[in-house]
C-alpha cells in the first residue's frame, strides 16, 4: 500500500508541475528602499511576493527590480525594521521607507482568546512558527518543540505515532491530570496527535499563571495554543511537501553472546550451589543476537498537499496528508490519513463567518508490549529456528521459567490492530459594531472512536509458548465532546491610552463510553472474518462503562497601556465542574494580574545607545486542575468470585468496598509568580529574555495511609493533602543578522532551570512509594515525601562488593555471599534494613536547554538544533529484572564480579530476586544527555528558473533527526518518562522502554 501511495504521490506532483496555471500578466517593478530615519539606502532588504516564496533583495545601493503579477502585493522585510506591504496595482516604480522597530516586540503573538503585540505581553508566552515545526521529521507536532522553548521539557517515545510527555515548568501534580491543555482554533483537546504538523501556522506556549488563567479550570499544567493554516487573499497557491526516509535504532545495547551467556549462567548456577548448565560454553559461539533478529531499518514516508487562496470576500484552505511509519520492530506499522478544510466569509463589512473541520484516520499494526523485555532477556544459545524449520525452544536448554520464550514466536503470533477515527472542528461568527466592539460566538466539537482488536490463535510453537483455545478481543472507546463559547471585546485608543476589555462564557460537555468484549474458540481465515459471534456463546464476555462531565465558565480580562510605557493586565475566570457537585467546591475562581514597564520608551532613555528595547514585567495568577477521577467522593463496591457464597446450591454474589473515598475533594490550585526582563541590543540584532518563576500547587491530591484492619482492599485514600513547588529560571538569547544581500543567519539558545519539591503534607512525613515496574521481590524504587522531589529514587547506598566470606562475617549483612552488594549501614545499628534507605537520585530534570540555528546563502539553507537535559537521574531496572537465567548486557558481563578482586563496583551474576535486586545506588545512573536534534540542508531552485516553469518554489532537502546522541547511561536512551498508570511517581525507570530512533530523510517542497 505504501509503495502504491508513494508512486501516486510522485505522479501527482509531476502532473501538477505540468499544469498550465493561469497567472496574471507580470510587470517589472523597480525602486529603492531607504532607512526612514537617516534616509540612507538599505542593502539586503528581503522583498517577497505576498503568499509566495518568490522574491529578491536590494543591492548595495538599496535598489531592486522584480517581475511580479500586476495585482500582487510586495512585502519588504529587514532585520531591525518594521515589515511593510505595498500593493503593486500596475505600478512600475515603488520606493519604500522602512521604519526602525523593535522587531521581536512588535510582532503579534497569539494569547488566550485573541492576539497581542509582544511588547504588550506581561506574562510568559513563547511562540514557535509552523514552518519550524513542519520541517522536522516528527509526526507529532509536540515533539518538534523539544529544545525550542525554555522551561518546556518533552520526553519522546520511539513508538510510532506516540504522544510525547510534556511538562511546562516542572511537574505540579501527582494524581491529577498531568497533561497540558491544547487549544486548536478555539477547541479544547487533551492531545494533538490527530494534527498533521504541516497544517500548523503557529504554536503559542503559555507558561505562567497570568497568561494561563484565562483557561482557569484546565490550565495548571500549561496551555498550548495552536493556530492552523488559513486561506489567504490572492490567486490559488498549491503546496506539496513530501519526504521519504528511514529510521534506525540509536545506541543499541550490546548483549552477551552465546559463549559469554553460557559462562555467566554457569557462574550463577555455582553461586546457588547448582550444577553447571552448560558443559562447554565456548561451543555455542556467537549465538543469536535477538535485537538484530527483531529490529530493522524502518521506512517513513510523509506527504501533504494543500491549496489556499481567496478574494476579499472569502478565503479557503484545503489540505490532505498521509504518513506511513514503520516501527523499528518487524511487523509494526502506523499510518495516519488527514484532511482539513477551512473557509472564512466576509458576509458584510461588519460580519465574518467561518468554519474549520478536519478528519483523521489512524491505523496501526501493534506489537506485544513485552517484546523489549523478551529481547533483552532471551538466551542467545537458543536459535531462532532449528534446521527443520521449527522454533528454537528455550526448554531444550533447560533455561527455566524466567527465560522460557523465543521472541520470534511472540512476534509471529501476536495479532493486534488498532484503528482510530476522529472528526473535529468549529464554526464561528464575528460581528463588529459600534466601532469598538466585537462579538464572537463559536461552537466546536471533537468526536472520536478508537478500536483495538486482538486475536490469539490456537498454536503450539514451543513448550512454554502455546495456546490451546483461540481468543478474540474487541475493545472500543468513544469520545463525544463539544464546546460553546461567546466573547465580547471592546478595543479603543484614546490619546495616550490603549484599552482592551474582554468578557466571555464557555460551556463544555465531555462524554466517554467504552465497551470491552471477548470470545473464545473464534476460527481464523482472515482478519476480515473475525467476529465475536463466531465464538462459543457461553464464553463471550462484555464489559462497558463511561463517564460524563460538564463545565460552565465565565471569564473577563482587561489590557491597558499608557504611552506604550506602562502596561497592566488583569484576568478573572470562574469555573464550575460537574465532578465536584456534592463533594467539593462546585465553583473555582482563578484571578491573575500582570504589569510591565517599557523602560526604553521613557524620555530619559532617548539619548542612550545601548538598548533598542528594555522591558520589565511581572505577573501573579492562580489556575486550576480539575483532572480528578469522575465522582471522586462516591463510595463504590467491587464484586469478584472471592465474594460468592453458596447456600443450598444457590450462589449469592457478595460485594466489598475496595477503597475509602474522601467526603470532600477539591480541584488542585496552582499559584504562580513570574518576574522577567526583555532587552534588545545592537539594532535589534540581539534579543534577550530572562524569567524567574515560583509555581506552587495548593491542595494537591496526595495519598494518605489508612488502617488495613478496616477491611478495604487498599490501605490508602486520596485527598487534598499536599503543597508542591516548582521554582526556576529561564533564559533565552537570539542573534539575527543579514550581513549582505546573499547571506543571513540566526542563532538562538535557551536554558531552563527547575527545582521540584514537596513543600508540605497534612499527614507529615508519611511518604508515597512507587516505581515498582521491573523491580524484583515487590520492592518500590521511588518515594514522594515532604521536603523531597516528586518520585525521587530511594533505596540503599552501595559501598562496594563483598569479596570474601571474612568481609561478610565482619559486616551487618551476615547472610550475604561473595559478589553481593555491600550496603551502607546509615544508622549504625549493625543491621541492614529499611531504615538504612536514603535518597539516591532525582528523575526530574533540573536543566533543559537547546540551541537552534538557521543559515541562508542565496538558494541554500542550513539549520541545525541541539537539545539536551542535565541534573537528572534514571533507574536502570533491566539489570536486576530477572527471575532465572535471563541474559545480561555485554557491559555487565565485562565488569561483573566473578571472583575475589575482579570487581568492587559490579556484583556477581546473582542479582535477580535476591537482596542484590533491592533498589540501590548501583542501578541509579546519570540521565543527562546532549543530542543533535535536527540538521537540515536545503536548496531552492532559482526564481528565474521558476518563472519559466510558471512555478513559485521548488526546494529539495536532506535532514537527520537524533543522528548524534551523547550520554553515559548504559541503556538505549536516558529519555525516559513515566508509566501512564502510576504517573510521575514512576518517572525515569527503565524497564525495557521503547528505544529512540535516528531518522534520515530526503524531501521535496513545491509551490505554484
């Protein structure tokens, strides 16, 4: 299918190139561009035909000449000056005088329910252009933000189509909704995986409480505003963007080969007083490299075509997109089909109508979630297949239950497909009246259906991998969400005063319904013949459920400036959420205020030559997090087979309270303070921004212990129990210059520093323990407690390795063996127990940074981005994630203890299901990394050639993503997030994560 589509796409491009598009007759326009202040000529001014990439530049004397359609509009742009547009209107001479400006501060940025000049913004808002997002190889637009915005930390997964985890200014919740709010063209979403990055015009990241508070109820974890591409007045413009490339695993872990494996397993047997499992380890040679067997260089293709244009009365934009991405694991594939259409109609001079609608279909062939655990653990002595074609069987080598699998069997017999269909959009009307008033009403919706169909056939591949009864499962999840909003805006300038007032209301409804079903003994002839009705009737099961939440909000905002020097911003939002009805404060109130002082506009700054712009700003605000379980104060019961009693042959179903619920639960509230400075130097070539923030989560939902004698299944209960804090600093510096008409460049660097801390807990020092994935003996590797960070690693400190029985006899671990960890007796009581555990590391990054560059010379362009984190730790659970004879990494094999004096850092092979597997400092590693996030080289064909082809642009490019990764961690990647089921208390634990990939692409962009 992918090859057919690729060929069709290429054919379509050439067909489009061959179309004789009718353009208006061209005329030659000449002129001169000068500085509006000193009237000197400006060389290197960029002159583009609006809506295209076709243009020219002024020469050393400020002169230019360009061939353009008679009805075109020219856009004049130069670093340090305000951009200017000039309609041609059949003129052959157009001279332009550019006014010097603080370019970065004069630009318009998208904020909640409107736009503002950057100079008027008192909060912390970062903006990323759509072209910087779409040029990257990421299929999810959020991933493209990595390293571009200070204070924004993004954790990617290598899974095709996966949604990255994102935190803005640190983690501020433990059990609440962890995700940011995405607002796409006015509609609220929990994720934007349905969006094609090429459809995005701009993304604004609202980082401080002042800018977020207008979205009160959902803004505690940050807000990202997404504006999609709209139609533009002018002749139809057709754009094609396509690429093809491949993905390759980065930093693949080298595992012990068959000879090394047999050697270390014999050592493990000896340590447990068991006979050697392999008589002659060297006879097994290299054996099977299971990673090489399962991994591949995966193909990725991406195509998008769009058409936009319009008249003064109506504009339109239409796009189609297709993405096909193979996983690095054989059999895995992810496809996304997107379609988007928008129209704006200027019905009357005062009335504008419009709509935007998009549809997405995502299909995927999935893999077993445990395959990476198997690939790490599988014995290399086991062949993939025997000579007769049957599967290699771990039982034939007596490897035991912990390693009783052949990963190829898992790949071959796992049959699961996922389908996701989504349609969303909005419609709006905007009425301007009484000169200064604008009323806008909009209605939006998001309707999706996700289906996961899994089938396990009856098969017998090995002694441990078999299934006697086939099973079909079909799980379906539906979401039906809508939002209605009305706003009234008053905007006026009188004398030295600028005033904008906004008032609005929002009503939302979010409904979810799921149904999970299964049947046994379903025959298989093809994927299209899998139906539950074909299974045994007595074994069919159906479980369903759902949730319904409604919200009502009122909000208002006032923006005021005096002489463009003194700025004031005030916001108030009131939200009501149905899940708090009867069990919490139904209404929440979220105020905010911000102020700014543009010092460079003061009279006493007129004669200074250091600053082109200098601005101080500060803000305070409160936002909320209503992302708690539905009906959190409603006591529910569970029923299971264990509660069934039989009297006189009749079964009576019993029930039990699984956990206690609080009688009162509120939404979490986050209060934030932000102080910042913005400055521009050297004719606005250098722009600097620095911010300090203090973000405090109040009434955070936290677990409290309860007596197990109560009889509930859980010994914990959630409640508004804690205060959390994220405090930090952000810095951004950007240098832009255009030394001559042929060459321009920009270099931007940012860094974010964040410190996460639990300030207080009602129950004092009672901790939350978590992070049990991949940890043997039921141990937990993280702790969240007052005075520490969320999910900090907690365990024993390793002082070395026991070398001899004499050392053991003289220690507090008399039951240890040579080769075991020697733990530090922290309290000196002569016993190693839970009281000797200490904080081992922090999974929350303290530093995140990025460097982003662009260079352009004539038709060539080059960009590269560097991104990294520091001051962070990860927990390598893979080493002790074993219950028998699982394999070891080559690093462990080379450095292991295997006799007195061989190692005082690495233990013996006996690390699984023993005291050696207890969470300790050996497994905690530095998670810092730096990577070449993206590098791209492009070339645009000359404008003279394009005019002959009646085209506006043809650009080819080569790029690479994640091509260079530098870190000291001994796993695939230190970029490790948290488990979705347990949240941030499990962050940074590597228990066979999906590896990241480097992506290499060849692409083509065409416009005509």
